């Protein structure tokens, strides 16, 4: 004999899957933001070093 359909269980499974997908997407977006921030923070450091070299040695 087959089991009766448990709609609450099916809904709970769908909600868990939806939440897991949403959290995964959020994590990916946060990682992308951190990666862009790291690139942005690294880029000005190299530009400042080049600017200092262009002006020659520092005067003491």
C-alpha cells in the first residue's frame, strides 16, 4: 500500500532547497564583493609606489 501524500513535508523540502540556494547565492555575492575590495585596495598601493618612484629619492 502506498503512503499518503504529505504536502507539509513536500513544502518543507522545497523551502529548505530554496533557502539553501538563496544562502549559496548570498555567499557567492559576498565573496565577489570581498574579491573586488581586495583588488581595489591592492591597486592604489601599487600606484602610490609608482608615484613615489617618479618623484625621485626622498629629500632628508
